[in-house]
C-alpha cells in the first residue's frame, strides 16, 4: 500500500510539472539557461506596445514576421549578455555608477502610494471641469505659530464667520480684517476705486493652496465656509459663481474709462458698439477708441491668458457660451466700460493628456504629500516600525507606566537659538550619557545620537519658535525619511515589477557598453579592417541599383559662383563681362572678386556687395543649376534684389565614391558585418538553441 501511495504521489507531481511546462514551455536554451515562453512574450509584447492581458487574435503574416524577427533579436541579445557578463561588464565602475543614478530616479514613483496618487489625479481632473469665483477673509496666523496665538486667530475667524452668515457685507468684513494688518495700513494709504478687499476672481485646480481649493470646491454658489486652516492662517470663503472650465482664452477688447473729458464713458462705448454693428473692423475701432494704450496698436488683442489673469467680468462673458468671433454688448465694471471679442478659448483635454501636467504641478503642491504619507504609513507596518517615544515603559510590577520608553528631551536641553541660523552644534559627550533608542525599523534601532546628527545636518534659516515644537517637527521628518530609506533599500526584494525594471536597465547598459567596444568603436578604430571591407564591398555596388545610390556620385559640376547682393551695385551685363575677362586671363577667384568689387557703383551703400566662391554641384541633389546648364559656360540667375553668375568649369561623370567620400555608409556596413560575425560566434560559443516548435505554436 505504501508503495502504491508513493507511486501515485510521484505521478501527481510529474503531472503537475508537465501541466506547468506545457502551459509555459522552454523557448530558448542559452548558456545553460532555459528561457520560457512567458519571459520572452513579456519582452516581445512590451516591444510592440501590446497589453499582455489583451485577447489573442489571428496570426497574420505581418504578426508572424514580427514574432520571428524578435526571436532572432532576443537570442542574439541574450548571447551577448552572457558574453558581456563573462567579460565583467556588469561590474564596471562606470556602469555601476550610471545604474545607481538611474535607479534613484526610477525608484521615486515606487515610494508613493499609487492608489492615493490615482485618486488625487482623478480629483484634480474632476475639479478641473469647473472654475470658481470666490472672495475670502484671511485671519493671518503663521504656520509655526504658538498654540495660544493659533487659538486666538481661530476664535477671531469664527467671529467673522458668524457675522458673515448673519448677513454683514462680506467684502467689508474682509476689509476690516485686512486693515488690522501691516499690509492693510499700506493699502489704506494707496486706496484705489478699483480695489475690492477679499476679491480672488476665478480660479481652477492648482491655482490655490490645496486646503483652500478643497473647501471652495465643496461649497455651493452663495455658501460661506467655516474657517479653513492653511499655512497663511484661517480663511473664510464665499463662493460667488461656478462655471464650466474653458482653460486659456485669447480676446480683443475695447476699454473706456468711466469718465472721458469729452463724452461720458458710457456714450463713448456705445458709439464704439455702433461702429462695430456698422461692420467696422474690431481692430480699427479698438485703435481709435480704446483707452488701453498697451493693446490698441494690436487692435485690442490680449495674449492667451488663464482665468486667473482676466477680470472676473470677462471670464463670466466667455464662460457663458460665447463663440469664437462673437463680441459682447457694452458692459460696466469697476474699471470702466468694455466690449470683449472672443478669438479663441480652450477646452479641457482628455484625462490621459492632463496626467503629466498634473504630476508636474504636484511637485510644488501640498497635496503631493498625501501619496507619500500613505506609503510611509503602510511601510511602517511592513517594516515593523515601533516608536518608543509613544510606547509606555513598564514598572517594577510589570504594569505600564505613564512614562514613555524614550524621549527627545535630552536633545531639547542642548538646543539654543543658533539652530534657527544654521549654526547649532552639540556636545556629543553630554548626549552620549543619555543616548537611547528612539524607534526601531526593520529590526534596527535608531538612536537619539542619530537624530541629533540629522538635526545638525538639516538646519535652516527660520523664525525662532519653541524648542520642543521645533524638535517634534524635525522628528517627524527624520522618521519619515528613515522609513522611505528603508523601503528604498528593499525595493528590489519587495517589488517584483521594480526589480524587473532595474534588471532591464542594467542589461541595457551592459549591452550598450559591450556593443560600443565590440562593434561600434571597433569599426572606426580598425582602419585596416575597414579598408579591406571597402575593397570587397565596392565590387558589389551597382550604379543602376537605387539601394546603392549613396555609394555613387551623380554627374557633378565644378562651379565658380559669383553673388551680387544688389543689381544696383553693378549691372548683370557689366558683371558678366568682367567675369568672362577674368576667365580668359585665368584669374583666381580672389582676383575675380577684386575686379568686380572695383567696378561696384561708388554710391552704393550695400555691405559686402560681391562674393565669389567655388562649389561642386551634384545633379539631382539640391543643385542650383537648371537642367540645360550641365555643361561648361556662364549662367545668370536673378533673385530678389540681386543675382548670381554660375561659371561651370568642369563636368564629372557619375562615379563610385572613395572610402573617404562614403566613409559613414561603409562604417555602418562594417559595423553590421562585425555584428553578424559576432552573433554567429556567440551562438556557437553559448550553445544557443531556439525551440522552433514552441515559436510556431505561439500566438498573441
């Protein structure tokens, strides 16, 4: 019975292995390594940009050809890789350093929570469909204000909020709060009729600080928010309007000040409107009637501008369904009277087109911390993070006490105001007496002395604040950085996709260096081999074969070109006479130029009126000669103000180019020859075997 059970187990195991191998058979044997079809298909599908999860379709001739070609490329690549590693290319210091730089850049997206990042990008796109017009009241409170000052600011903000929802004028409340600040005092001295306290105009996603943006987009039109905390203080927000997003726009406008010395602003703008309705061009009316001296020369045209750069009244008109080419009726704002013509307005692009823009803007936006914070929180769990400053110590009886296991207090006592001027240092001996573990991560303890060094190395010029508060903020930064560093150090082990990506980059760098030495540079260094290759290959070239056209000269004309910048300097007939005289005397080009220059009209003020140079033209390749001018003689061509005289001196028949003349093409051919020879040798050396039966049954 025992033998029967053992046999059944062996058969089951063998069946399992057979099923696995039949689903994913070996496709290549290279250097003693078996490479399965799944590994090959992953690279092949990536090379043609096909999603591996897409359903397989019928294998056409083109698809089969692409697969077969990649099979050959794959086999050659892996054979080269085996030889490169055998030669130590993977340990070259230059390659290791370059890979390290690539790795640091490639790791960044993997140190964020992708789900949170996706949610933020989706949120931004949804908000981006609308623009918001809002006012706000700001009660200033510094980001690092003391708790008592923060509470005081919050209480004042709540009082203003209560007055606002009770019906008091919102802008007057904003003015009242602004007048209490230093900026408000300056503003009072510079008050203008056009200034409205708290006015923000229209904005969209990323135009405002994130907490402010979130609050504004959560409000309905007419609603007022409770105080919203940002690094500037507490904001009370009132949403005045919400309209569909249209992005940037280009407009023309006619602007008339409120009062004119001859006509009132209203009468003047109505006259401008009447002229437009009488089919006068907008440009002409703007030039003669607009008070905007910065644009009237351009017919009132403004550059492409986002909603944040336009008066809200302009935005309202544009967003309310204006079509390109339409202009508004006259309307009044605090700036005067206006007519606006819409030339162009954008629409929001598809989400895929906006992602790269959003990611770029995220680098300077507060919401960028959310994916990182979520990742750090998950990494703390993954790497068994324990913060001893928040865990209570046990007493003699084994019960927990109210005293933490660790504290940063010894370091607080060593701080002084120099830390706010980037000049702080500490007594390592004093600190060593109180050194202890602050937290552990992935089995490693991080000591108070480690944290002290971090604080010393990360000082900034900043406003003085409470030492404990300062150290607490540094402690969070320190723990976050250590968690990210730990996750970064373990990325290859914990993330198969990242490990595969790094391996792909490593192999790419290895093969690049290998090809450079074994093929590309070798072809240029090996002058003897290149010459031998040229003498063999030139015999194979056929002037009647279009594929060989780069290796032959077409008919060529050795030509002296005389350029006269302006015919007023010297008439063509006179210049041609001088040219023929110079030719008969077999003068040089410089001597010919001297004769022509002496004959130039002395009244002429043209700089460099005459130029003479030797050129060789090739028929059919950007030649300046006409079809009937491919024989010795002198030919005159006029252009713009001047003209050229072409003196065709000698005609050369089509001929094979020398090695020097076609060197680039022969070097490329020689490189291809070297690569073919190398691939053949490496396939033999590393016993490359392609399982054609597996290739034949592969579909995608």
